[in-house]
């Protein structure tokens, strides 16, 4: 990749970890395990901080500018999951476009350190 093998390895490890936090959240939600949901959210918060710092360092973008769309991604996906779990099927898809928007946001930004 444009950032090298080490960056690729770091990115993939962080990305896969964040998927695991969503899986943990869904599992805890299904079990009505509030502590498990809180732990998964805590993991996602850690991911946002860690991955945001990584992306900021790789791209030269300000960390806050990178973390904001990551936070929106997490918040909107959790809202969508919660709505779906509650049977609010009309509300669940409403958050889906916002869940993917960080990918589109980063894709439209110049990468000064490339």
C-alpha cells in the first residue's frame, strides 16, 4: 500500500479489532447484558482514539478531524443496531448511510503524506 507494510498491518489489526467490538455489542445486546454492552462501547471508544491517531499520523490530518467521523460511524451503527434489536425496523436503516460516511469522507480528502 501507499503507506507501507507496517502501516497496512497496523490498519488491518485495528480495523479487525473494531469489528470485534461491534460483534461483542450485538452479542451482549442479544443476551440483555448491559455490562457487556458497556464494555464493547468502551472498546469502540478506545478504537476511535487509537485508530484516529494512527490515521492522523499517516495522513497529516488533524487528529480531531479524523476522530470525528470515526465517532459518528460508531454512534450511528450502534443506533442502527439498537433500533433493529428493538424491532424498530423503519428506524434501523435510517442510520445506515451515516455508518458508511467516514469511508466516503476519508476518500474525498487529500492525503498530504502520500
